[in-house]
C-alpha cells in the first residue's frame, strides 16, 4: 500500500507523462531521474523537467489472461511497451481496443484513466493508459 505523500510526488509523471532530460548528453528518462546514468550528471541545471510525447507506436505487447485480484474485472487486457514519438519507451495498459486488432507498430496516444482505489473510501489513483490513435 502506498502513502498519500507518495501519490502526490508521482502525480507529474503519472498525470502528465513528465520525465527528465539531461542537458549535458540529451538523454530523456521516464520515469524522471535526478541523475543521468549515461554521463553521470546530476543537479539543478543539468537535469531538467521534460514532457514526454503523448503519441507513439506499440513496440511490443502481451495479452494478460490471468491477473491479480485488483485487475480481475479487466481480464483479459493488453500491456504494451510504447515507443513515443520522441523515442521514450513507456510501459502501460492499452485500452478501448479489440484484442484481435492490437499489433506492433499500431499508433497510440496517452489518456488519463483511473488505475486503482484503496477500498471504498480510500485514495483513488489516476494515471496514463494508451488508446488507439486513429
């Protein structure tokens, strides 16, 4: 179970696909990082906030037929690796799509959706999922 403070810290990345970019080598990271593992740069002015492109293509995918209890109502569902138009790889659920029509190279776009909730009166978590971009 996560804390409310953690939920608020993760909102920029989950709601806006916000990552970071190393100003030294140009590498883009999602989720956000404070340190560039490629050129070893860290700190203000070297790592900046970066809005990851919300459009991309399915790079790889899997159809999940047996899921944890909190996803029982969704089965079967698609989990995809999406390569955004700016080259970032994002793992996410693919929704609003016929399972037979999912294909590598399929154009998709990010949307904000409910991810989960902690009980009837708990914290509701929202985040990105991808839908076909027609």
